[in-house]
């Protein structure tokens, strides 16, 4: 990377449709770039709507030994000992230091079952789904569906009603304090947290630990990635096979991948961080306002 670079890159990536293929959840096309980034000790942080149970399994499959962010920014999981000392405002949970940003899932299930009953016929919540029923509406295997149902902070809903009724439902839930995110096939009900808040908190930890200013590269494809992409120093929008690029509001550099999923992920990060002729993009982003 360029000699003039004064800040260290840190990568935050959405999973489904970004690092993982939209249809078959593979990441094979990204492996060479993932390995090259690991050699350069550039952290790759999953920032996803997936659950802790799903991500613990995926981290092992990917070979990531780094913190990860679950359920659209609801919580950050840091492997114990990853940083020199346990970060403030985290609790020990198994093998992890955990920072939570919002209410538990039980709070939102209670809100749904007691305060918006007029909408209940228009959706099916994860809490009402079996492994078999989730498999029938996704490409997940039974083992992966079981992990997807083990949520701690959010309640995804498979929406069955019209777009107009969905907007009425979203407005009502927002009045009740919920953050409503549309990602993939599901509408996610959760607290006032998002991928950007968790990303910024974790980035500060890295900066303190490494005594170096970090700059963030975020990659995502869906509406629930917008906050993260807007907040990043460099936003990378991954092409989706099923919808257009979401509209961003950022004056910082934005790359739009020419390819979907892991191929697009690998292409853009290779250009940003591994191709000498394009390292200037990162230098400019890193030194903005410095």
C-alpha cells in the first residue's frame, strides 16, 4: 500500500448477497483476496443481520479470528483476549466480550403480540417458524435454519401483505420505538441500533488498541447496509441480482461493483487495497480531513 498512507484500513462487510452469494451462500470467489488481506493484517469484520449462532459457525468456515457484529448492529462479539484488555461496557459471555446496543428480542415479540395485533395476519415472525418452515422460504439447510432462528435482539418477519400496508406497519412500529430494516426477504424489527453505530464503536477500539487512526471500508448490497455505507470512509456497493443499488447520502468515495456477491466483493477490495495503481483512492480517503 502507499507509503503516504497515514491511516490503517479496516473492512466491514455485510454477509448475505455481499461476501456470501445471494443464491447459494458460497464465498469461493473471494478466498484469494481474503487470504491476501489476512497476510497484510487488515481486519475483516462481518457486520450482518445474521445471529451470533450463525456467525460463530461462519467465522470458523471463513477462517476469521476477529470480532463480528450481529443482528444489524445490535451486538458486537469480541473473542476474549483479542484486545489487550476487556473493553469498557462489555460483558463476558462464553468465549466473548459482548457489547449490546439495544433491547433483547423478547421486548419486540411482546410489542408485536400486544400492540400491533391488527397487522398480525400480514406477516410470519421467526418466533412462529419451525426449522422446516424457514427452509421452505429460504435456501437454508435445516442445520443453518436452526442457527438463524436463534436470535437475541431482533425479530425478523416474512412479510405477506401489500407494500402499502407494510409502510403503515413500519410507521406504527417506529412510533413504538422500533428500528425497522428491510434486508433480503425479511423485515427486521429491533431497537435503535444500526450497523454504523456498532462499526464506529468497534473502530474506536481498534484505533485505541493499535494507537493508530483507522479508516473504514464498508461493503453491502441492501437497504439495511445504508447506515454503514454512509458512515464509512469508503463505501463499496455490491451489485445485487434482485434489486438496484440502494441510494446513499455520503460525500466520501463510493464504488459500485460490476459483479454481484463474492466476485464483486473480491474485485472491489482488490482494486482498493491490492492493486498499486489504485491505492491512491485509499490514500485520498484515508487523509480526508487529516
